[in-house]
């Protein structure tokens, strides 16, 4: 097992792999979903699958915020970006996400003023510098990112910056997990819970998974050892007949989350009755919009939006990938028509998307592990 | 954008209560620490940063381990640092 040597603590990894194997009941197949795209990235990068016994499989979940933005919302964002005097600002990850009428990159090439920013606060700075322009921030992300957007809106309100608004596409993780649990396609035995989302929401909101669905969830860190340890914790629960929420990442995730972050989200935003997720369809109460009190900062009220629902391309199987029903390489266009340079679906765009992660590392890792195990 | 990156606080801003200068892998930039309500932070403390905001206080061992890990993941981290270099939060 030479390949474990690249782990920070190879002995620990070896011991965990052995402990995991010994906890598996012979003949039983275990399926665990890693909800967060950051975990998917680690799993492919380090070939974690290859350290697990054959009857344990990890399936990828919907926790990549770039991946779940539906085509119609990209078109709406581009419609805003192409209005007169608008500067659209966005995280770099959004630039290639395909909408029905192309991506931000295409719109920029055609002349729209679209700028990449690191933080919503950078977007606010652009608004201060360009009082004659209308500066819009394309807000995406789960509960990890929503507090930052909310803080930025509060700052804009406090400073009276009138030419700044957000196009709010924040989504919430719990309804997506519920939708997956209710989906008949998939039988899961447990969840590797998202690390950074949980720094905000804490561990309690996952209780229903343990109580109502009788499945373990372990909030996990992002290093290979964290993931192995979380798999081990889930298997321990199953072996002992328990279903609980546990926190493997307590060095970063407080059990109760971040009260201030939750409070600023609640101040600025409220739940939408429903929102469309790419590949998953409409999920009720699964996304946030700007509250009436902050209407002047809401791009959806300032600009006329087409608001047209655009069906995903026929060839695209992102929905199945996001629900963990198929693996990226099982999609017919994977690696041929759909690559990170020419993505058809969103999972190929962000480095946290399952298809991109597998495209970038998967085959390489398999090759490497094969070589290593031969030696 | 989903990476949480560890940074060491080098100074708190005197003009704006929520801002602090952090050092991330040698890059010094301003971030907002207003979400760390009630938690006292000062120079020498480590925080996990996400899109220009400190999300939680972490200890130094965790920060170093996380940095080692991130430096090993390649492009996603390089992209994040490149974006941070462009950042001019004030
Ligand atoms: S290969 Fe492309 S189209 Fe197929 S599921 Fe992945 S991102 Fe979607």
C-alpha cells in the first residue's frame, strides 16, 4: 500500500482503512453520499474510493452551488448584464456556466461589462467607484456564502450606496437533502455532511435525517483522513445500530453553528416558496430572496427579467449526477462533447463539480493507484 | 469559491471595526471579521476565510494542516489565491 504514504499520516490512513474493512458486514453493500462538492474534489483527487472496500461506495450529492444554478437563471443574469450602464460582478466559477443563451464568458465577449470578483465586498467597492453605473452582484452559494452577501447588503444600506444590488441565487442545503431522501432512485445508508455549510448552520438541522430517516450523518473536514475517519464513524454507527448526527470536523464546525451569520441572513433574506435546481427540478422553500425591507438592493425588482424556464440539454445527465444516481463517466457525453473547456452541464464547470473533479483527477488517480499497487 | 482558506490576522483596521488585514500564504489583504460575533480576534489569531469574510476562528495547528492540504490541491487553490490577490476590500 505505497500510495497511502502521501497522506499526511500514512499510518493513520492505513489503520483507518483496515478498521473500515473490519466493520463492513460481509455481503452487505453500503452507499454513503458526500453532500458537499469540496468532498467530491478530495475524493477524486486522492482516489479515496480506492482505499475503501468494494462494498462501500461513495455517491456525490448536490452540494456544488455552481452546479445547481438552472439555465434560466443564467439567462436572467445575462439579461441584467446586457442592460445599459450595468456592471455585472461574479465569482470566477460562474463565468463558464452555460445558460440557454450561452455563458457569462460569451456575453462578455459580446461586449457586456462582466467582472470577476473575489468577494461581494469587492463588488460593493466597484459600485462606490462607479456611481454612474448600476453594479450587480451575482450571488450564489449555500449557507456558507449567504451571510457574506447579507453583510454586504447591510453595508451598502448603511453607507447609502444606491447603485448596488444583488441577483440572489442563494440556496439552502437541507431541502436538497430532503429531496434526495424522498427520491425513489436512491437508497443511501448514510451521509458525509458538508463541512463549511455546517460552520454556519451547525449540526442540529440534520437531526431529521437521523430521527426520521434513521440514517447517520457525520459532518466532515476536507482532508483525505477526515473523509476516511467520517466513513469509519458512519460504519461504527451502523454496526452498533445507531443513527445519529456526529461532528468529525469539530475543530472548525461548532455544534450550534454561527449565530451571527444566521442572524444576518435572516435580516436581509427570506425563503422563496420554491426554486428550480438544475437537474433536480423545483424544490419548495429551498432558496433565499431579498426581503421587502431591502428591496432597493434586489436586482430582481430593479430589472425586468425574462424569467423563462429553460430545459436542460437532452444529452445532459447532471440531474442524475447531482442525485448520485450515476457516476460522471456514465454520462454519455462525459469527456467527449462535455469537457471543462466546453461544458454542456454545470457539473463540468466548477472544480467542485463531480464531472470536472473526475475529469481532472479520476483517471489519473486510478492509473496511479494501479501502478502503486503493482509495486 | 467554495474553499475555506486559513489566514493569520496581522492587524485590525482602525477605520472600520469589521475589517482586518490577514496574511494568506504570504498575500496580505483586508477581510471582514464581522461574522465572528463576540469572538475576540487580534493579531496572531487564525481564521478560516470564505469570499472575503472570516467564518470561524481556528487554531494554528488546524490552520497549518489546512494550508498544507490546500497547497497540495493545485489549481483550485491557485485560482482562489489569484482571486484574493485581485481583491481590494475596504
Ligand atoms: S458529463 Fe457534462 S452533461 Fe454529463 S452529467 Fe457531467 S456535466 Fe452533465
